[in-house]
């Protein structure tokens, strides 16, 4: 999260640190007047970071690996925010928006057609993508396997298992 820089007053005597703390606190409250303002700024910043990650270029394995590295970096640097907002609280509107952005990117990367939201194809595909996103987020949070391994598993499961099954059973390609 980016907070505008705060000018540091010069130390003139022993009481300066107390004045400095008061100055920082008063400046902080200029930017954030309520707890909701702080949370909104954090959420806005995290969605912006995710958008940048999803803009990773490339195709196929190269894109997945690039996306993986960028996603892991953002998660590690912002874990203090993302763990409670995305991993722990699935039902929050922020978590749903974050996961939806990931699902939409996965659908685009898988070159799936866009279906109307009320169609059976949309519901089936969205459910499958939800499973993939949940798996990747849990693996990212757990650290039990490398993200390269997690993405390798997800990519090849999608290409060799899920995509053919969706095509054959439901005509989703």
C-alpha cells in the first residue's frame, strides 16, 4: 500500500520524538479518517497488484510460470493482507472479487469461450475454475510444494484431463 511520504521534522530538543509521533499520527488521520478507509485502501492496492500480475505476457507454460512467479512474489510481499482477506475469509466481497479475477484469467488462458452467466456451461466451467483457484491458493499459502510444481500440476491436469472431459461430456472447449 502506498501512503504519501510524511515530512520529518528536525529534532531540536529531547521532546522531538514525542512531537514526531504526534505529527505522524495526525498526518495518518488526514489520509485515513476511519478504519473502513484503511481497509478500502488496502483492498484497492491488492486488486491493483493482482491486475498487474494477470497482465503477465506469454502463452502456455511460459505464461503460467511467469504468472506463478509474479503471484508468489505479490503473495509473499503482501501475505499480511492477503491471508486474512483472501485465504481465511472466503465469503467476503473482496475475496470473491479477487478469486473471480483469477478465475477469469484462467478461463482466458485456457482459451475457453465466454458463456452467458445463466447457462449450464458457464456454471460448470466456473465451478471447475473455482476448484483450480482454490487449490492454487491453498498450495501458495501452505508452502508444501513449490509453486512451479503446483502450476505444473494444474496446467497439465487442465490440458490433459479437465479440458478433454469438459469437451467430451459438456461440449465446452
